[in-house]
């Protein structure tokens, strides 16, 4: 097995304390590899990084139009939110529009991903519901597809349910990956999880960002989704969280979406590029830093980086570590991206 | 650079989703290597795994005797606690005995490591203090050393302060590692962090567990510390947390202590063995599983494992992954420990 390259180093003082290996790829909508690090044709579970593509049927089915989805609501369907009152209210708003309730959500319950929101919920004497699940927006989108199609949504998270089949088909069309229903694994929120080549995730994000190589209907849906994301980045994850921060601060130049187990996907619409990173060990800190560094290199090479975006991406790619007293104790630094 | 072996695989369904590389060693008090995986002479920052050894001066200085430390209080000085009311009360009790207060603690403030305790604190309308810092017990122990020595404790976390010099000296004596004050890095709780060969951490835990090769004073202190830990495992981390769980369920056969960035140290007193694991990428989930698997292999080889310990260690070494609905979605599995 090919050993993945070292992509990120964590130092204490000047000494190396930990490091992360992983794979990364920049690809075009046609699937052409612009830059590769490691085995980019080997499989990855894109997990939540694929959410913006899983939201395609929400638009292509006509549900977003019929129920009058706002941009914020479409963006929430693409996000892994932190469980803030704004996120919960937005999910509730979708359910009201489609005449459903949070009891219909099959994503399960967990305390808000954002620890501050989690404590705030506890301080209000409340407990989390399915609405606080980071995937609730996506699941509201699935219910909307079911509503517009007139389907019974019970069991909608099963790979063989018509809603999931529509979602799986959209992923195939967008990424070019062949997905076999009988080989579906299960994601944290109960829906099917398919593995696919890492480069396919990047190609999917290239198409999502630029609309190239897609049917008119898909291209139109992709545009609506990326517009919703770029205009409502707070719905992607939340205040102070990575996806929101990078997408908001790079205002339209790039959008990103992270997934569990060290995955991150991104799009640079102006170049028609998609990017995908998978850290071998599943560490999110590394996926974020490696993707930020990769975005920075690509944008700089094409003289596309603004001062603001440069500052934000550099801040995620390379930073000092502080202890609880705020003292400097070390650093996180990307390894040079030689590429191949 | 030697590539560390794969030690743990995380699967989604039957497919590999992530994996961890790392280093592990089983050593005797004399520093003899019984089993090695990867570069075990290469350095590691033991971080909090070294706490039971950092607590040695609390006993050797006479502070534990003078101030009448209970076993629970000594164990808290060796722990990275979850910030429960019991942990906070125990830290307060130490401070009262030595005539100090939490204002003297220089460890910094953070919300309890245990997310349930963190929400409970918020639900009570309270905010964390230095007492909730997972290292507060250790720092109370340092203040006790300062009190019995009649020292001004302001700035006690500096590598050049007499308390820290006594602690650093104890680490050197117990591990055999040469520690140079001017090369100290800084830990999360502000005290010096020294790197040392991974095998030195294992040798230190072998000596802590068996007392071999130590001066009478050190051997006596080591015995008091390991007795306190084994009799009060709840102080090591907390209910439902790894260090407490393994140490409690193996009642005396082994004790373990984890550290940040994927470190775990352990002792099997009956064999005079110490064990140390460092996961390259710093993942705690891997350090725990790899150490549990290693302990299981060693105990089984020597026919020392009880039914209860076997069940507990197997549960940490290899388990099924569930999603928010409780459905089975994958597994965590150790890679066969061929050793060298």
C-alpha cells in the first residue's frame, strides 16, 4: 500500500509532537487532475463533505420552488450546523413550509456540535431534539423532496427508498462515481454512505462550482445551491466554525464543506476547480489546515487571492498553539506541497 | 524517517475509512525492551501521561504526610480529571489543607473535559474556575510541595522554579531520561514539557509499578502513588472515562494514564513491565485502543488476565461504531501486533 505523504506537522516549541499523513487532489469538472498528493484514485467516504451535492434533488425535484425555500434554507440543507437557535429556527421553518414536523426526521439526536451552543441549551434547561442534529437541515431537504413527490417518508433514510435513490443518483451524476446501492454503508445520520475515488469528490465540487459538463437542469440546480451557500455561509456550520469562516471570508472565491473522519471538499468556481482532502487518520484539524493551504497555493498561482482571503486561509493553514493561559506553546504548520 | 506501523483501523461497514500509525513499547524497569513497534527510541512528549511520576515530589518532599493527603487526593494529583463536583471538591480539600486557594493555581481555566459535567455546570448557572482545569489536582500537588518547602509559589510553573526543578529531577530519576531545563517546552497547563525517548516513558512506568531499580525513598513514594491510583481510579479521569475505566476494572493488575496528542502509558506491576504508546497523529481514540490491545496481549501471554479485565480491555481495543440512532455502522479494530 502506498504510504500517504506527510501533510501537516504539529510542533511543541520547535520540536515535532505529532503529524498527519493524507491525500489531496485538485481536479477539473472533466476529472482532469491538476495537482495530486498521494493515492487520489483510492476510495474515500466523503461523509458530510458531499452534502451540497446531496441537496441537488431538493432543487431538481421542484421542492425548493414549490415550498418557497429561502437561500438560507437551501444552505442549511447543505450544512453541518452547530445547533444554534438560528439553525434550529431555520430547520423548523422548512418543516412548517412542507407541512411536516421534527418527529419525521430520522437523523437521530445529539447535543449541538458547537460546545458553546450545547452549554447554552443546557443552561436554558432544554434538551436537544432531532432539530439540533448537525444534519437536520439536510434531512429537512430530504423530507421536502418526499413531499413534492407525494411519497411516504417513513424509512426515507434507507438506501432503497425513492428519496435516497434520487440523492444517490445525483451524487453519481455530479461526481461521475459509480455507486452500487447494495454496497451502501451507513452514515452517522442514518442515510447511505458510499465510498468513491477521492478525485471524484473533487470533480463533483468542480462541477458544483462551475456547472461545466452538467445537463441544463443540473447546472441550474448547482448554481442555485452554490449561490445559496456563498450568500448564507452561516448555515454551513456556524459562527466561528471552519466551513462558515472560510466560505464567508473568501466571499464567493471559494466555498468549502467538511466531512467527518478528516475529509474536506472545496470549489474555486472562477477556475472550474474542485478540491478534496482526506487525512488518513480522520483528523479534522489536519483536513482544515491542509485544505486552507492548498486553496491558498492554487489561488496565489492564479493571482486570484484577495488580501482578506489570503489572511483567512493563512490563518487556518498555519497558526500558533496557545495554552489555557494564552501562552504560545507551539505551532501547526503545513508540509510543503510538492505535488506530482 | 522510519514510517510507523499501522496500529488501528476504523471501518465503515466492511470498508476501511481511516487508520492510525504509531509506536509502542513494552519495557522493564531496567529499560530492556520486551516488545517494540516502530521507532521506540525516538522522542515523545509524554504530556499528561507522566502525571503519576510528576506527583513523586508530593510524597518525597514530605508534603503528603505533613498535610495528611488522602489516597484520593494523591490520585487526583496524578489525574486529568473530568471536572465533576467530586474532583473539584477534592482539589478544594487539598488547597484547604495546605492553606492555599484556587487563585494560586497557574494552570488556567477551561470548561470541564467531560462534556456532561460541562453542561451540568452551565445548567447550574456557573462558570469554570482553575479548579475545573483537568490538571488542577496536579497543580494542587505542586503547591503542596511549595508549602512544605516554605517556597514562594508565584511563578511555580516556570521550568527554573524550585518546585518544577524538583519535578523535573523526579522525572529524570524515574525514566532515566536526561532532561535539560533550557530545552523545556511548555505544556497546556503552563508547566514545562520535556520530550524523551518513548521507551523511557515505559521504563518510568515499569519502575513506578514495581519499584525496581529505585532508591528506598523513591521506591516508597512510587508504592504510595500506585496504591493511591489503584484504590481511587475515579480521580484519574472520571466516571465512564478511559483511564478510570481500565484502571478500575483491572483492579490492581494494571494502571494506565493517558496524555494529550495520542499518548498513553501503563504499568503491569506483577510483571515489572511498563508500556508506552504514541500515535503519530495525536489521536486519543487510537492510543486507548492500541494500549488496551497491547495490555491484553501481554497479560494473556503471561496468563495474568482475569475474565473481567479481558472483557474491559477487549471492549476498548475492538468495538462496533454506532450512529445517533444506535445502528451499527462500522468498527474500530487493532492491527495484529507482530512486534519486533
